[in-house]
C-alpha cells in the first residue's frame, strides 16, 4: 500500500481565524452546521417505533477525543438503525479513567446489570469484559490486534461464543512511508508506549522488525501512566529524529504533554488518529473515528435484532485517511512539502469538530 492509494484529509492553519481548520473527505454529523443536518426522516421514526426497548452498556479504558468520537458514532449509528437513546434505547457509559482495576469493576457491574449488549471501546476494556462474561453479547471496537488480545482466534472466530467486533489493524508500511515524507533524514524513531496495553506492545514489536528495512531503528520507552508520558518523551531528547505513537490510549490521553516536549525538542510527532493532530501532532494516518463508530453500530444493531455474536463475523476497518498540520510541523522543526504526499488530497474548509 502506498500513500497515494489512501484517502487524504488536510489540516491547515486558518489565516484569518488563527485556529487550525480541518479539511477532509470524511465528515461526521458534527462537522456540519445545524442547517445542513438532515431532518429526521419518517422512515427513521418508523424504525424506532418498530424496535423493542433495549439496553446497551458502553465502556472505554479512558476518555479522549478519538474514543469519544467512536462512542458518538456508535450512538448515532444505532439511532439511524432504529435504536434511539432516550426512546427505545438506554445507553449506560462508563469510563475506567485509565485504571485497569476500575475497568474490572465496571465489567463486574455491567455483568450484574445484564444489558442486551456491551460495547467495549479499546483493548483493555474488551479483555476485562471477556474475562467477566461468556454469555452477554460483547462487541469490541478500537482494538488493533484482537488475536493478540485473545478475543478472537487466527481463523477470525471469537474465542468465546459471545464475542465479535471491529478492529483497526493498521498496516505499518504506510506509516513508515509517511515518516520518510515528513522527515526524509529520520533514522531513529522514538516510540512512547503503555506496556499494559497489548495493542501498543504488538505495534512496538512489529515496528522493531519493519524499521530496519527502511534503514531506521526503534528507540522505545515505556510510560506506565498518562502522567509519565511527558517524562518518557523528554528522556528521548537527542536520541530520536521523530516520535511515533499508534492506538495507545495512555499516550493519547496525554497528547498535549507529548506535544509540548516535542515542540521544545523540535522533533515531529506522527500518530494514527485525527484528534492528535488537532491537539498538536504534525500528522496522523489512520481510520476516521466517527466512521469507525458507525460501522460498529451495525454490528451492535444486529445483536439487538436477535443475532448471536457467533453469527456475526469479526471485521477489520483499514481505510486510511491522512491528517496533517503544516503549522504544527513548523512548531516541531519540519517543513511539510504537500506535493510529496500524493495526489489524492481532498481539500475542504470544515471547522474543527466540537466535542459534546
């Protein structure tokens, strides 16, 4: 896969407003002014009237904009499929606030509540819930490697009859190709990661194998808590040419702290989610979070409609979108040549999305 074959979005600094403006080909409902929002259709209202009342429990290991957008996509997607929160759907959301112990407590509470379905956003919460129940339908999402997380087997079947879900096993080759376009002379790639997150450990191991093929080496440093991210990033001063982080919720929760250090060191930060760019990273190559939630909602709705999780094949969503901020790149010591990023750049003038 090459960058030119992916969909692209562009973050440019607005000259008059003095704020970063997101431009791109994928917009969620939040991106559009109220006047442009489609009015609720009679068909949608009929769908809601036809559906029996259900309860869905949703949990995430932590709250940050990327995961919030996935959750919003799930709720909006369910509404479009006939399950509207506050009408025939009750949604119970709980965040573990970055604590595995709290994730375990939430899992036990959800099992006691016995909802019609549970949506686990991120690997740690999915693992906690898989350990807590083998009967309540569990739909994982925002999991980068469900096989390594022991949620499904190598034949793409849930290891438990109650498990299915959507993963984002992002191919790393396009990420590394992006490194070479953002900073052509980069040789040492700094990787701050949460050792307790199986997805981050898997990415680290894959990168360590892949980077030498590009003449690069991985320089890794663990951050056990979000509060450790700034110090972990600073410990790589003078040792790396570029920082990379992918689907690591502990690091994403402290993105501003990482960015502050990167700005001081003049080292670019590359990530895999849109909101990290909004929060200061130079660029990101990943899936659209809101779309990810919408796709997850279809699987949840199938369960609410009566399908067993074992009848729903786990899916992978790998359509990549590039988000880039020349302004942030300059703050991190690099100048981005947009002409090197491929021809498929779709430019829009959408204002940054506001979180609810």
